[in-house]
C-alpha cells in the first residue's frame, strides 16, 4: 500500500482553459475554467487532478484551503515517482 501524496496547489479560477501552469512560490499553479462560487472551483480542481493523474475522484481529497486559492490536496493510491513524472511532462 502506498502512502498518500500531498500536493500544494495555487488555484487560479476563471481561466480560459484548465491546466497546470508551472510553479509559483513553491506551489503548483492550476488554472481552472471554473468560477469560485458554491464550491465549483474545488469540484473542478478535484476532477482535473483525478483525471490528470489517472486516479478516481474519490482518491483526491481537499485537505485544506476550501475557501482559499492556496490548497493542499491528498491523493491516495498514487506513488510519488509517478506524480513527479507526470508533472515533469506537463510543464510548459
């Protein structure tokens, strides 16, 4: 069993396209094509992260930052080397 991986993310809502966009101040930047209303951006972030890393939505948990742009997600069932490899391939 793999230990859960934590991902520190800075979310920028209302973007033209949902995508990871490098790092800023030690956080992974996630641009979201969703509004920050009624939890829509959080839901979109969870869905995108799950799809990006190939895990189920229930494997992605928002640990902190529900009402902040600075969020920490926990991903269950993903090895850290897989996470690093996928992120390296997504950088602009």
